[in-house]
C-alpha cells in the first residue's frame, strides 16, 4: 500500500463531494475540483438537481445547490448559522429538506431545514451535535440521527425528530447499551430503522473526536484526519453491530439485530419499504478489514449477507427500487493504488452486486441515486493539507 503522503498512516483529510453521477453503461470519473471546501454529504431529488452539504475551510457551514449535475453550484441562504459544518442532508422534494450538523461548543444550530429549496432555517441549539444522517420523511416530519449534548440530556444518542416541519425538535435516546446511533431510514414518523454500533477507537479522545471508523476531527485545529491503516483482527471482540426499530414518533426503540463481539459494525441503511432493506457494513476477521452488504426481505426478522468484500469496507448504500441500487466503500488492503481505492458496486436485481469502478484515494461515504442513469456520491480523499470538493461524472 502506498502511503508516501502519510504520517504513520494518518492523513489530514481533504473531503470530496462527489457531485457524482453514473450511468450503468459507463464508469465514474472526475469532472472538477473545488479547493478549500469541506463537503460531507449530498442529496439529489432529480437527475441533475440536488444539494451538497459541508463547510468552508474557515469553519462556516455550507449548503450548495446545483441544477446541472454538479457542473456549477449556488450557495444557499442560511439563517442563524455562522459557524460549524453540515455532515448530512436529505431532500424530500425540490422544496422540503433537512440537514444535520456537526459542532462542538460553538454558536451553531444542530441542523437546518427548508420549505422553499432556497432559504434554510436553523433547527435548535445544543452544546455538541453530531448528526451523521438525517431524513426529510415528508413536508412535516423530519429526523436527524446521531448524538447530542445538552443540559437536560448530556448523553443524547438516538433520534432527534420534528413533526411540525422543523419548528420544534425533540430528542429520543435509543438506550441500546454502548451502541451509538449513526444512520436511519424512516417510512413515517412512527416507523423506521436505526443502525449503528460500536467500533474500537484508536485515537486520543481528548484531542480527537472519531466521526466514523476511518475519519476523526481534531478538536484543536478543527481539521479532519483519515486513517486507512489496517485494523487489528484481535479487536473483533470490541465491535458491536446494532439495528433497531423506531416507532411512536421515534420515541420507542426495539432491537432487531444485535451482533456483539464478532467484528461487525453497521453503517448506512436503505429500504424500499418496511420489508426490503439493504445495509452497508464493515468490520474485521482474522485476515483484516472486511466489507459487507446485509439484506432482508421480511423487515429484519431474518437477513442474509449478499457481499463479503475482503480487505474493504462498505459505508454508503442507496436503493432506488427493490432491484436497482448503488453501494460505496473502499478497498483498504490488497492491490490498492493509493492510501485506499474507492469502490462503486451496482445491483440490478437486488441480490447480486458487481464492482463497476474503483477510484484511487476516493472513499464514498454517501450515495444519492435518482434514476438508472444518475447517482451521486460524497467522500474523502487524503491528498494533502487541504479541504476540497471533487465532482465525478460518467466516462465515455
């Protein structure tokens, strides 16, 4: 593995937003680079129309819109937000959406919402907010999944929900032991799934906050760093993969899948209805890192593993229909051309997956699929002391 730009396998993180789209008959390719921009998530509601969420290098929150598939971007109007970053975004349609925030002891709301697709209003304030995922279920119901710290709830961990279009928010802890909530999918405010778990933290927690198994935030410099180093197989016992059913306006949680001490960790989940779901996962076995895609067709009463990808990790997944969707992750060990190689996997039957493309030093973290011709991804690239955004499009 080539780590010529690394320091002990740790990289200052340059986060790419993949305004990325892909056609099934072609591959993923770069179309532009925008430096000094931290882009963490994206959501597209039409083939070439969507939003990018992140922040600037100076620590200001950033929401960008595009109507030409990422060729050009327009900075959105943010009300009541002057510092921080957005790490998740979801658009219900062209006008209604929500974005979850990342902030530490800063004067910054925990998220933002819009009802006209142009102007974004703040959700609520807490001392610490880490909302890795969010969903605009419809015009009135919105959720943010992650952790928060407030005076009344210093150990908030689960779902923050609004049932009045973003005007008021209430947090509900999922209370599933040591497991942390990270991602979710909701059919309605009263029925949804939340995924997450526990992975071994290897960084100094007084200096760094671990965003996910591969990315951490330096609390002192406010920069992100990425560590693609191989995981220690002996740490498999420290992993927990957890999936829960959320009901009653996300106030009640029931554990459906609990895999403890076996080297599994759950990432993004995507469902087409209550019964049919796919889940991106990662972990370790005796050989090192492994990526998985879990699947159920009976609402997690039973499940199977559709992919076991040795030396890799799966983080992102988005199913357009019960038969068509994309999954993204990275090859961390083996025949890689950089610190890691980003991978894009496609299914056209909902059961079997094909590796469509592999991109040097691009780790897709979110994927937004709008049709069988267009999909967009956001990810990370450890290529120097900078933060930037990259756009991708299909090759010919």
